[in-house]
C-alpha cells in the first residue's frame, strides 16, 4: 500500500509519502488532517488542493481532494478497483476496472468512500459515488 498526502503549498508533482502505511493509518490521517485550513490556503495560494491518496496498485486506488466553496468544504474524488463493469451498452457485464468519481462529496461521504475502499466494501463504495 502506498499512502500519500498533498498539501496546499505543494506543486502538483510534490507529495509526502507516509511511512508504514495501513488502512487504520489512512483513516487516522483523514480524520486528523486539517481540511478546512488547507482548503482555505489552497484558495489563497492557487497551487494545489489538499489530497490524500491510497494506492494498492496501478488500477486499484482512491484519492480524495478537498476544496472550499463559500466557506463549505467539499471533496472531489476518484476511485478505481477490479470488479464487474457494464458492457455492450449496459446489456451485459464483465470483469474489468470499476472507475468511480464525484465532484461534490461531503466530508462524511469522502471518509466513508475511503473506509469502504480500504475494507473492500465495493457495493457500499459504489453507493457513496
């Protein structure tokens, strides 16, 4: 597992890699990260939105990135994992890479998405997006 944090003062190609990552550590980092402050700094600095990413492999990851709009914190997120996907215009299903994204998750739903991804609860994860 690779766990990275990107702060508002970073450029887009900079991030901090967390040593000894675990699912518990990822949730603890999400909970302790100052999303409000970092999102407000991002608005001022115009550099980078604060982001937490968990990567299990190239096509098995989740990232959540916060932004502040009228003083309200929201999250943009993308998640990919192996699973059943629609094929032939939705008439059939096959094994593939599930690709989920959202532009307006609440902080609660961003945390749920991270937790469901880490627990492998893919059906619940689909419902959050």
